[in-house]
C-alpha cells in the first residue's frame, strides 16, 4: 500500500467509470473509501472495473467501498442485472408470526446480498437498519426497519451482521442514536427527537401528544430500553452510522452527527469500539457548506465523513479541507477499518478467497440461485403455513 495518509472521507463517484477530473483529486487527496449508488452500477464487469480503478487511484487495494444494499426500496444493484430482494420490514412481519421461518428467510436473503457484493468487489454494506419503529416514524425509514419491538430488532439485526461477516462483508448498523422517533425526513430537514411523559405512562412504543417532557435522565434511560437496545445487544458490528438528528436531552446545541456528547455517549453508554461514520452530509438536516459540515463531524470525534452526492469540485473541496485541517488517518487506522478475523484468517483473505462454510467450498452464484428458489417456494400461499403472506407482502415476482 501507499504510505501516504488517507483523508477521513468516504466519497461518491460521478458515474460508471472514473473521469479524468476525478482521477486528479483522488490521487492528490486520497479519500479513504467510496460509496456506490445506482448511477454507478450498470453491469457486473463494469462495477468490478470501477471498484478496482478507484482503489488504484487512491493507492489502496483494500480501500473500503460501500453500498446501500438493504433490499426493498433501498437497493443500488437493481434489476435486470441483479435480483431485487425484500425489505427488512418484510422479514420482521414474517418473524412476528413464524420466527423460525422469518430467521431462515432472512439468512438466505442476506446470503444472496452478500453474494452480489462479493462478486463486484464491494466490501462494506450500510445495513442493517436497526431503527425501532414508533407510530410517528417517518416513511423514509418505514419498511427498512424490522419493526417496533427493540428485542426483535436486535435479534434480527444480529442475524444480518453475523451473515455478512461470515461472507467477509463488513456491515454498518444504523442510524444511531435512532431514527425511529423522527417525524421528518433528514434528507430535507432536521428531525427533532423528543420523549414525552405520556410515553412512559402508556408504555414503550406508544406516542401520545403531551407538553410534558421527561427529565433528561429518564429520557436517556428510555432510549436505552428502546432505540439503543439493538446497539447494546449487537456486540460484533464493525461499523456504525450516525444519523442527523436533534436530541436536546443529549445535546441541545449540536446535531447528533456533529456532537462530542453523542460521541461520548456512544463510547461510554453503548461501548461501541468500531468504526463510526456519518450519514451523508449532503442532507439538508445539516447547515453550512460541505467542507464545514465535514469538519464538524471529524471534530466531534467520529472516524469518517460520508458524502455520496455532489459535483466533482464539491467532493474535491471536502477532501482538500479535511486534509488541510489534519483529518487524516494512516495504516494503523486501516487495520481498524478493514481487518476482520474470521476463522483465523485476515480480512483480505476472507474477502478475496472462497469462504469455507462447514468445511465445504461454496459457489456464491449457487447461493444466490438457492435464495431465489427458496423465496419462490416459501412465498407461495400454499407453502406459507397459513400466514397469508400474499396479503402481507408484495408478490414474489416483485422481488426476484
């Protein structure tokens, strides 16, 4: 690897190949990684080449390349090249009626997603969404979440994390400190999270309008029992994403993704020791220009800034500003970011060599085909154990 430091920045790319103007700033400022969107993904070979070219430009063959591949609406590898798979909320609905079936389907689904990512060379997936739904949750989360029971969300989130890690893909749990209580979309405005006294009286998961706020200590305790429960219980998540929220009980002066108090909470209350990354700083929940937004994320203590949207000059300006301000990382941080012990192997071996599952070499394309076949079988009404899945979920052909 090149020994020059990396900028603590995960950048978006403009299209299906790296443009000449992009090459210049990528080589000069060396962002740590990249994130792919639908605009970047047209075919398997094209994505493979794009990923390889990005890593060559920044001089790092292990550079993290991220993607939002949750299933359902949040999917970047799309048909017809790639199969579309159900959302996490679908699995939560199945699990509520048949836990065994829900778990098995979820494992197969995540195996299929992992197969897609490994084939194109992506090594970090921004999933699972472990937000806990409330009656007021904005639809931007909606079916992306498993449901409103914190224990179920934690359990199913753990399955997702374990399967991705078993395939050598690094999952990102999100969106801390919890987007389930947000009533607006942070893409467009800043959500303000509040916990009212009536919620405590009526029970967890309920929302009733009230002008009586809980004292700060009680709000924090309630968050531990609800929104934070998945983060407390999923012990092996390597990466975590910060939401752009305003939670006055935790920090009245800063957005959560730019808050030193939230950083301290994450370390002290949750005990998270992995990589922390902001949600995309192009979202309108944040104020100021992109370089200012990015610097405030780093100054709060979080590891990485994410900006997937913007023109070449916008992204280059972010990288330039972060480098000027000393927001850099070296090979020691790379160990934290992309090293993963799996059955005694280094992360690089796991990612670039076939995974050994139960002593047998696995063809990932066959796993994907198996996922499709199992979905087709299990999603038929007569095979659904009387769950009425055809009424609860979209038809199978919409997924496969």
